[in-house]
């Protein structure tokens, strides 16, 4: 080892005090500058990815390899989880609702018997505090209802209630309620009778009385309690009609 040192392969370590002061100064300045830049540097922020359009239904059917219901569930789960991306949470109101409708429509095309896409439209995406988006979801539900009214009337009834109480749009609520009564023969009585009470809310007591009278005359109601309630409502509507006629 001494011989190696002697021939210059190893140099003795220099003490810290032997380092020139200007070198230390440059090093400390560089270290301080680096720390300052890291401190003021903008922290990386997660950015939300845009919701892309789904693949065409024909392509999705091929991808399902004979299990379209399973793929339909996967589409709805992907869509439902899309608002929670790594490092960022996207409010529903910031989503592209045309794309949302496309994903829900694709899920229903793969599994027409599915109820979850319609529930998502009416009770999840339809609950945002944005009337335009509420209407778009209700119109989506209405279009899909017309394909299978007896299986999908519940979601349109929910939209009718939302139109009445949240959007304050009685004509829209009445349109939905009338389509339920017209097309969904297997809908529950309360849903088929909804249009009668909407007409009463709109001041159309005469039309409401005619509809309710026809409902009772055709014996479409068999439950005794419901029959008693509707009979009382008919008498109430007749009284309103009579008062209105006397005022004229």
C-alpha cells in the first residue's frame, strides 16, 4: 500500500479546510438556488381525462364474445367510476352529457333488460343542479321508455316527478305521465293516474275529472282503498269544476 501511494495510485485525502473558499461559495449558492427553484416550482397537478365516445355497438357485440350482459355491466361500471380519476374528482355537471347518453345507450343495446343504465340516468346524472342536463337525461329516459314501456315506466315516472318538482315544468311532467298511461299498460296504478293530479295542478280540473271518471267507469281500479280515495278525488274535482263555472 505504501508503495502504491509512493507511485501515485492513491492520493492522501485532503481536509475540508483545504477546499478553496470560492468553491464552497459556488457550491452553497448552487444548492440554495436549486432549493429555491424546487420550492417555487408549480406542483404537478392531475388533469381530468375527457370522456371518450364508446365503441360502436356492433364492435362491442364482437368484444362481448357471447356475453353481452356482462359487457353491459362493465360499461356502466366504467362510466360510474369515470368521475373518480387518479388525483382528481370530476363533478357530474362537468361531464359531456351527450357522451354519457351514448355510454348508457350502448349498455342498453347490449342488455335491453338492464335497469341500471336508466337508474343512472334518472337518479344519478339527472340529479345535478343543471336544468339543461336534467332535461337531457329525462329525454334519454323517455326515448328508451318508448322501446320497452312496460319494463321501463318506473324511470319515466321518476322523471315526471322531477319535472314537476325540480324543473317546475308541468307540461313536460304531463307529457311523460300521459305516455306512461298510454303505453305502459302494466304500470302501477299510481303511475297511470299521475296525469290526473298533474292536470289538477295545472288548473285543468275538468280534464282531470273526465279522465278520472273514465278510469272509475272502466273499473280499472280494484283496490278498495284506492277506489275510495279516487272517488273522493273525483267529487273534489267536480266541486272545483262547479265553482269555476259559477265564476264565469
